[in-house]
């Protein structure tokens, strides 16, 4: 039986509210600064934030995150994002401090690691169902992603 010689994948952008464990995901076609900005806008529009409050958004040092951050902070067309969030940059090589990385880790452990998927659509279906189970506030991700310093 012949198999596909390459590697197929699906991309997810994720945002988590550590206090509640609520997860918001977006499936961009690819990761770049444009899809990052689009994902941030979608996340912001899904939230109700008290007047005068801002969301602290933690971003790692992926090149597309750095460019998105630079554009958001400097370009007028991204003023709507600037008004809603404060971007916090992660120190280099510190994924353990980023709450969304905990979500990706548990997703790999519980859903994808050492499993065979006959097709990419099957994998996408499993992941979509898994992530949708965390759309509402939940204790599992709240415990996993909140740090008791």
C-alpha cells in the first residue's frame, strides 16, 4: 500500500481565558501576520469586556506574532485592536509560561499522540469536537492554565 510521501496538517490559533478555562479557536489556512491579526480580531469580537478594561494577550516569539505585534502597535488601521488589548511578549524559549501551550500539550497527549488518522478530515473532526468541548468555561482548562505563583 502506498502512502502520501509528505506531511499534511491543520492549523489552529487559540486563545484561552485562564481564570475560566474558556477556549476560543480559529483555523487559519496558514500562519502569518495577517492570519494572526484576523484571529485576534475574531477573538476580541467574541468577548464582552467591561468598559475601560483591556485584555492582556500573551504572544510568543513566532516571527508572524512579532510582525503582527509591531503593526498593531504602530499602524492606524489596527487601532481597534490596540483599544481592546495589551500584548504581552513571552521571553524567548519559555513555552511553559504561555497558557495556550498547556492546551496544545494536553490536546496532543489526549487526542493525537501515537494515533493514526486515515485522513486529514477525520483528524480535523476529532480536534474540532475536542476544542468545542472547551468553548464554555470549564474547570479542566482553568486548572491547567492558571498559575499559582
